[in-house]
């Protein structure tokens, strides 16, 4: 695994479990879609058993295998996908934080902007 991918996984590991699941679902879906788009067989990304029966380590290994294949065959596509997924996760986190803060009216925002300039 490359250093960049290690860094991305480390960053993703800091997300809460729900965000990690969303990121993983999106990544797997994108890997599957990209594989179909270039005529690859997606069977290598699927387990012999249903995913509900797989242990977390098996799922992690399958995900790593799929990511490594994509990185090898279409590195640029993978980098774009990973950056977009990280940006989406950051946006979700920012929205969640924004929803948890009290609302301010328009004039308070403009007053703060004027004071800063």
C-alpha cells in the first residue's frame, strides 16, 4: 500500500463509524462502477459469502484488494475518487457541526465581516 493510501485510511479512521460506513459504501460503489466502465470483471470485489456473514477483517482485506487493483490500473481515477470522498466526509462533518451551533441573523454575519476587514 502506498504512503498516500495509508494516510487516507488513517484520516478516514478518525471519522465516526457512520461516516466511515458512508465513505466505504461510496468507495466500493465507485470501484464497482469504474470497473464496469473499463470492462473489468467486478467478481474479484465480491466475496464467496454474503457480506453480512464476513468478519470485519475479511471485508477490510477485500476492500484493500479492490483499492490496490484500482490504484494499479487507474491511479489518476483513484486519486480523484479518494480526494472527493475525503472532501465529502469533511463537508458532512462541517454540516453536522453547523447544525449543532446556534443560528445567527444576517446582520450579525455582516457585522462580523465588516469588523474583520
